[in-house]
C-alpha cells in the first residue's frame, strides 16, 4: 500500500523538518507524542499518515547522529521523500553541528548574537583554460553560518560541505574533462539566505582525447624532405597493406586530388597544428569505403580552393570502424549548391571520434551511423551550418563536445536520430544550441547551451527527446522551445537569464515539463501559446521579468505542483482562450497576482496556494471564466480573489485569509458564482461586490474581517444567499451607493456593528436572513436607502432588531424582531418606511419605536412581551399606525411622547402592563377605532 503523502500534505509538513532536527539534536527521546505536539503546533491534524511520515524523518536524522558518515545517504533519502534540498541540508547541518563539540563560549555567543548575513570572498569562480584531463582547483572563504554548500554539478567536489559563523576556507575541485566547457555553480545555504556562486572551467582539446599510439617498426613514413620511406601520402597509400600504419612527418602534405581508401589503415601525424593534409581538387579529401578500421591521430585535414559538387566533405566514412583522435577538419564550405561537411560518418560506421576540431565547414561533423559511435571532447566551431549533426537513424553517444559560433545550430538532430547527448557545451551559435527536428529523439543530459541566437534547445516537428539536467542560459529567445507537434520529457533542467522565456511551448506541442528551474528570464519562466498543451509539474519559476508560467492562445496545459515566486508579473497567467488545469501550485511573492485569468480563458484552478503576492492571490479579468476550487489565498497585498471586467468564474470552497483588502472582490460587470468559500481575517471585507457586478454568493463564510463580512457598493446587484457573516469588525453585510442585491437566508451574527446595513441609496430585497447577537442593530437602514426587508429574524442584538434612520424608506414585512436589548424596530430621523406584519416580541425596550421626525406606516404588526411599549412614538414623529396588535408589553400598548402625532386606527391594545393607549397633553395624534382592553393601567390614557 502506498503510504506517501500528497504534495499538499507534504507542503504542510516541510516546515516541521527543521523543528524535528532541533528536537532530535537536543533531546534523547523522539517518540510519537513529541511528533503529535509538533503537528498540533503547526495547525496540522496529527493523522496516522502524517505521524508515520515524521517518524520516518526522525529515524533518518537519528541514524545520522549515530553514524555521521551516513550524511550523504541521509540527504538523498530525505530528498527522495519529496523534501526540498535546502530544507534537507539545513536539517542535516543542525544534526551535524550538534554532534560536534562546541568551542568555549560558543553557546553564549549564539544566544546573544543575531543571525549574520552570508559573506563570501568571491562573487564567481573562473578556473581558466586547462589541458585535457587535468583537474582544476580553487579556494575561497565564507562566513555567516551555520550553513551548507551544494555543488550543482557532479563534476564539482566541495570540501568541507558545511561552514560556521566564523570564516571557513572552502576548497573547490572540478574533475577533469577530455575537452569542452564546464558551466555550473555552487550554492551557499544558511537559515537566512542562499547565495549562488557561478563556476566556469574550460579544457583544451589540444593534446587531449587519449595518448599518441606507438609507431610500429614496419610503419610507412611520409616526409617531404626524402627522409621517410615515401615522399607523398599517395605513394604510401598505394604501397600500404591492410592494417598498415602510415606516419606523416611535420609539414603540409598536399594531394592533387582527394583519395578513396578501400583498405584499413592508420594515419599518424605530429599534431593537428603541425601535420596537415590538404586537397586542392575534388569534392572529398578522403573517402573510406573498407570494412576494417580507419584510424587517424594528430592530423589536420583541409580542403582548399574552389570546390564544387555535392557532397563536399573533408573526410567521409561509409563503412567499417573509426578511431579518430586529435584531428582537425576544415575547408568544406557551405554554398548554394553544396553543403560541405568536415567529418561525415555513414550509417554502417561504428567507433570513436575524440578530441577533434571541425571548423570552417558547412557542417562540422555529420553522423548517420546506426551503430555505436562515440563522439567525445570534440570542438565544432565557426561552421556555416551546424557544428555537429546526427541525421537519419543515428544513435550512439555524443558527450563533452563544445560547439560554438556555428551558423545555425551547435548540435542538430533530425530524421529519426536517437543519440544520447551528454555534457556538451553549445555557445553563441546563430540559431540554437541544440536542435531536434522531424522525428528525432533520444536523450540530452547535462548539456550547457548559452548565448545562442534564438533558443538554447529547440524541438520541432514530431521530435520526442528526453531533456534532463541541461543548463540553458542567456539565449536570445527561449532557453528551451517546443514547436509544432514536439513532445517528450524535460526534467530538472535549468533555464535562466534568457532574453525571452525559460521554456516556450507553442504550436501543437505536448511535452511533459518536470522539476525544471526557470529563473531570471526576461519574459516568462514557462510559456504556452497557440494550441499547445502537455503537463508541467514541480517546476520552479522564479524571479522572471514577467510571469512565472504563461498560458495563451488555445492552450490547455496541466500545471501541477509548480512553484512560481518572486516574478515581476503574476505567478501563473492565463489569457486569450486558454484553459487546462492548475492544481497544487504555489504562487507567492509575485509583483502582481498569484494566478491571473484574463481574456476568454477558462482554466480549472484547484488546491493552489497563492500567498503574499503584491496584488491579488487569484485575479479574473476581461471575459474570463472557469472554476477555482479549494485554493488558499492568504497574505496578499490586495484581494484574495479578484473578479473584474465581464468575468464569470465559479469560485468554490476557496480559503481567502489575511489579505490586505477583501477576501473576494467582484467589480466591473462581473458575475459568476462564489459558493462555500471561507473569507476570514482580511484587512477590509470578507467579500466585496462593487460597480455593476452581479455575482451569486452562496453558502460562504465571512468571519473575523476588519470591516464587513460582505459589502455591496456602486450599482452592484446579484444575490447573496445562505452565507455566514460573523464576528466581523463592522457589519455582517454592508450595502451602499445604489446597490440592489438580493440577500436571502444569510446568517449575520456577533458582528461589531450591525448584522445587515443599508446606506446611500441602496435597495434590493433581504429575505429570510438571521441577524443575531450583533453589537448594534440586527438590520440598519440609513441615509436614503430603500430596501425591502422580508421574513428576516433579528434576535438578541445589543441595540435594535431593525433600525431605520436618515431619510430612508422601503418596506419591512413579516420580520421577526425579538429579544433585542433595545427596540424590536426603530424609525428615526426623517425615515418613512412601511412596516407590515412584523412580529416584535420580548425586546428590552419597545416593539416598534418612532423618534425624531420619522413617519411612514406600520400596519398589522404584532408587538408582544416587550419590556416597555408595544409601539413608542416620540419627538416629532408622525407615523400611521394601523391594525397593529400590542399585547402583554411591560408598559403601554401604544405610547406617544413629546409632540408626536400621526394616526392610530384599528389597533388592538390588550393586556399591557400600564396603559393600552397613552397620549400626553403635548402630543396630537388622530385616534380612530382602537380596541383597548385588559390593560393594568388605563385602557386609554389621553391627557388633553
């Protein structure tokens, strides 16, 4: 049974690795009870799976305590559990430092001093140009630990791998290469920061690629001065037997025409710069057609003069085996009529080419070999077309070659070629460093492609290679580009500082992008355009000038568990008609939104974490739609989720917490549905609807926000139903300006001000809402608001159940206002509402109360069991009271005070604690047909 946690569960547990290491370093016991305490402290439910996973981490850390020599194995084991390398190294460093005896006074110093910044004596390491096969060594000094050092290449060894607060001298050794360039870096990692130190070293191919072969006694010797066995190479070849060795002395050996070899020979010179074979006529200098071995060492081969025809090759091998080392091939120039090649290996060839140089040709080296051919440590430079080309059905291994400043590609693969490309360097080629065309495939591993004219690596046609651990840096367009119908897998590549994208996916390409790092690119980290798709998972896209991941056109990629952070645009950006899905991604500290959706895009966004972005966690713009569910949007500088323009997304079960503005904000003419979201602890509203927005807000929880749970502004409308708005700093639901939404069956409780509040010219309908235990009114209607309040329940609020003030109006019917600490319904100022068929009972003051210059009509209301009047009319109020029932109230059924007036007709005033109807001498109401009986004072008490 698979016991591994999901990526979201792992994200919750990763911060506990450091705590676990500190506990393990200082405590002799580390049991399940300790694990559960750590989980509870991190607000993680201590499930069986979580406890089991942390116990596994603890066991690995304990093994390191007991056997420090297991450090490397423990690091790898923790990384295999899905933990980030930096977190692992810090935890292992904690255990290692605890195992070392402290120096006197170190503990006191660590307690007293704050964490120091990393300082390093070098900003970069350039190890220079070295002879082939020689190691490169450098040293530097670092301080500001404790910390660890991580080499980004297996070719680099660093000792020691940890450093402390004081200065530590670090030794760096680059393992030798036969030829080529090593472009890598080392990382200094402390608890406070990470510093990356670029590292470069180059090995010269001269003298490399193996030792000079022994010259047999019967070798044929060619020397122009007559000191050899033959004067010319042609003579020696004519005399040579199968397998003969021909030694060419220093100098230039000129052929009148190219040669065709039909027997195996070995050609040995005194160095490619000292011994050169030149042909002035023909289309090939040397053509090998035998089944045996062609060996060539330490020679230069050059075509010279105006050569015509096709093909034009310096050397072509059509059969047999080759062993070619430390040779130069030049002069097979490219023209409109021909495409010259320095070294051409046909389909039936096998063997090895190493330490050679191909320059000034159309193509440097072309391989069509379907057998095992090894190309190692060669340099292909300044060729008009590609430096090195694998064509047809070529296979074999191409490793540690350097291809630079070629007219098109550093390395070209087309046809059905399937070679393995390893540790090659492709630099400053006019087009791309490596190009896969047509149906090419194979694997490209740990190659370095930088400063090329377009792409570091380009894949076109139906190419399907695996790209692993390559570095594509400072290319003029993208680091890696997938075009047309290309696919395959790209994993753990680093694509940084490119002029456009880190990885570009266009056409109908469908690659799988996994575990890549796209950093510091001038546009986006990863871009999808046209009709591209495929999957991108667990990639790191950070510090790019635009977006971390961009999806445009009609693309539909699956984006999963990527980290997009500190980009200058959004973490993930959808536009045009793009779609697809984004799940379990982390988008943090981006300068715009965590995830932006614009145009007609309609992606599915699920279980993403969008935090601490400079604008919104998730933003919808234009006519965007789609669904966002179970996302966490927290600590963003603006909204958790923003919906603007004409966007109409479905927002479902998202958590929007601690954002600087609203949790969810609708503006413009947006709509859509927001249901079952939790918006809590935001600096402004939980949810806000403004301008002409018309969303449906359903079953959301808006709790503990600094202002209102839910707010409507502008001409906003739509519907809000079955939402819970509680414990907010102002109102449960606020409506201002000309807002006209439908509020239905919402629960507004324990808010610092009112449960629902209408101001400005707001209106609309509020029905079947429950407003209870708010610190002011259950429902407040002020200024010029004109809502319809219907069948709401306002219970146990600290002030009034429903309060009208200002010049407000509207209608309140069939509401229940009970057990409020003041009036059930109050009307003050110049308010003129219609109060109809409401039930106001057991309130601490009046059931219905009119103050100031209030008026309007109250008909068929029931006011019972209130501690003061059933209906109170004071100040200069002038209401019409008609057909109301006021019974069993603590004081009067209807009580007028001051200079109040208006009309009271057909009311029933029964069994009240004082008078049924009380009118002082200063008041002047019109009284008609009221029924007063069973009151403890007078049924009618009129002082006129």
